[in-house]
């Protein structure tokens, strides 16, 4: 059996070089939906026991005995930046990541909140919400943030440019946040079928942009975003069906 070549994240490119400074746990943090025109921002936080994670992943790289259990455990070698994975790969990794983690949380910030407090405030609020399930372990944890901007209220934080492709913990957060937000946008597409949210997840696509110009924004669009200035009219689209649409110049 040939070994699956692990990604940099699965090799713990970041975690192996960390000076934990006495912290037992790592909390990987990443967000999805920042550039979307509709739907929420979602911040994911995944907590791992640092020593266990390094030992576990070392075993994965070394193990290749071909057994079903070994093959199942080898799936962790695919953990990577969610943008580099297919929907099938992300979906297949979501539960194993949650099973392997000591804890995890998801923080959603809806479009109305983003319009009110901006994206910077939304990131802070989303992380606060994502950390709620991990409350008792936060003080024993080092938080790893994707990117170069620290949007955490906590003191024990390290930022990493492109961390979602280099850190197992950050990549884990990226994956569970992406899976959760995509599923929510699929559900929203049933309420707002004109925008094809099931395929574009709220990001600008030809169908999405055409629908915006034809009927205006929905209740889950970010109305403070600059794209609004280019619409020929502004309307409020109800969630109950096209027969109740109202138009205005």
C-alpha cells in the first residue's frame, strides 16, 4: 500500500515548531464567508491536546499496514486548507476532525450583524461565539489564528500567514467552518431560490449577480457591501415566494 502524501498541515508544519510555553492545548481558528455577499460569517475553533496531536499524526505518517483501521486513520493526512479540498473531501473529514479533537466550536455572525458592526467586529464576535464551548480550557490553550491580524480578545495568541495550509489545527477549523456554512447556505437556497446559494454559497457568481440586478437583495444579503451601489433598484425580498416580490426604482 502506498502512503498518502501528507499536506503541510497534516505534517504539523506549524505545530512541530511551536514553543508551547507550558500550554497543554492548541486552538486552531479560521473563518469562512468573509468575502461573501450574502449569508453569515462563520468562525471555526478546534481544540487539540498538543502532545497527543503530534504523537497521533506521527503514527499516521509511519503507519501503512493496509488494515481498514489504518486506512481510516490515514485519512487525516488529507487535512489541509479547506479551499484546497473538494466538497467530498471536506465532508469526509468533518466528523473525523471532531472525533479527534478535544473540543470544537462554531461562531456564526449574520448579515445584519455584519452590516451593523463591520467585518472586523464580526470576526471578534464570531471568535467569541466559537470559543464558548471551549470556555474551561481556553486559559490552558495557545490560540493559533490564520492570517496576520489578531482578532482575538485573548492574550495567548499566535498568527500565521497561510496558516490554514500549514497548521493541522487551523486547517481543521477551516474545514469544519466551511462544511457548516456551506450546509447552511444550501438550506437558505430553499428560501431564496433565485440566487442559487446552493452552488455559490453567497459569493458572486453570474446567476447570483443577475438575480441581484433583477430583483434586488434578499434578507440575508450584506447591504453595507459596495456591490449594493451598482444595483438598479433596492428592494426587500420576502422569504415566502416570488409571487410576493415588490419592486421599486
